[in-house]
């Protein structure tokens, strides 16, 4: 039902310098926000937890969603349900569990805002990190795509 998955290849992709660099830039933004925005449910540990979970799971999840929607294998709906469950666990479930442990209450007051924003960030990160290749290859592909679009529209 899901696309072929080889853990060795997946781990090799996760340790590419440009992917790790973008993880740390994104995590740095969240840590900065935790320090400078006054949100009672947003702190440094939850920023790190959610960033790391997104980094590990978003490429597989987004790639699987592309596969399931594009190929519609048998039981693709069950696969989509599983993928959306992974999104929920990484983008909101970890946040809820952490805040239940940290603040002692559930749901956090910022539940819906976090669910929306974190889900969008999960999908955006997954679309970026699902690319298999070097930063040079990624940028080259984007430049080629840009020139193709410009030529198609006569610009």
C-alpha cells in the first residue's frame, strides 16, 4: 500500500547537511519564538520535541500521501488515515502530551491554533525534506523548473 521504504536510504537522506541545517534553522526560529512570544503553552522543550518529530516523520508521511493519492492502491483510504494520524501525533499530539505533563491540564488553551499552524508546517517541511538529493541538485531542479515556467508563459 505504501511506497517502497528502505531505512538505510531514509537515514542517509536525513543526515544530508542541507537538511540538518534547515532543521536547525527552523528549530532555532521556534526556540526564539518560545523565548520572545508570551504563549503559556510554547516553550523550548516542546519546540525541540515537535521539530525533531517533524524532521523524522514528515518526509515519509508526505511521500506516502503523494503515493496514496497518485496511485490509489488497494486500501489507500486506510493508508491516508494512518498518514494523517502520524501528522496529528507529530504536529499536535506531542504538543498535547507535553503540555498535559508540563502544565497539568488538557487540552492546552492554544489547541486549535497549534493544530492548524503545526500541521501546515509539518506538510511544508515534508514537501521540502522528501527531496532526495543534494542542495545543489535541489536548487538546480528549482532553477530548471523556473526557466520552464518562464518559457511556457513567454517571459
